[in-house]
C-alpha cells in the first residue's frame, strides 16, 4: 500500500452536465493522491458521477459503483471470487427492480439514495480494499 491507499487504478464516468475541467481522468499508481480521493467523494455526493471502477494492482480486488436517477449500487470483488453487494438498510428485503446499471434490473435491496454513503464506501475501498463497516453487505462466493 502506497501513501495510505490500496488502489492502483481509478476510472470515473460523469453526468453530461459535469464540465470537462472538473472530471478526474483515468488515473493509476502515484497519481492516486489524497486530494483526488477528496475530490471524488465530493463529486459522488454532488451527484456528478455515474460510474466508478477501482482496482488493485493485480486486478483481483475491485469496486464497481453505478449511480443513476438518484440511486446507487455498489459491489466489491475480493480475490476474484468473493463478492460483496451493498444491502439497503431501509429496505433489505425489497426486490423492486431499479434501472441503475444498464445491465438489467437491480433489486432495491442492493441500492441506496444515500450518495454520502457511497462516498464513504469508495473512500474505505481506496484506503483498505475492504467493505466499509458502516453498512451491511451480502457476501457470496462465485
């Protein structure tokens, strides 16, 4: 881990309304600095981000986050085969489908409207590569 971070690369996609000068370009290794993390979490909270992918150097651990229409979903992959999906603490059993990812419906139980929470999750993964302990996760092995 370099400079208090687990990450090796970061890709972010933005809303059309986000000015080009505010967008974080694809970054890797030493370009991943604490100010970039602060900027990213602020952009998540402001609703400027639509997609994030973070990977470690081996690409065996990653975070994928999709945000659309005020809803966000996130999953983490650890050691290629362990998956962690966010559990919506307010609707942990809801199967109501949401269109967030573009890859088919996401059950509401795996989504949140709390963009600050998504920023916390991204920051924890950035620093440690682990699921943030401030929320519930569904853990599966693939």
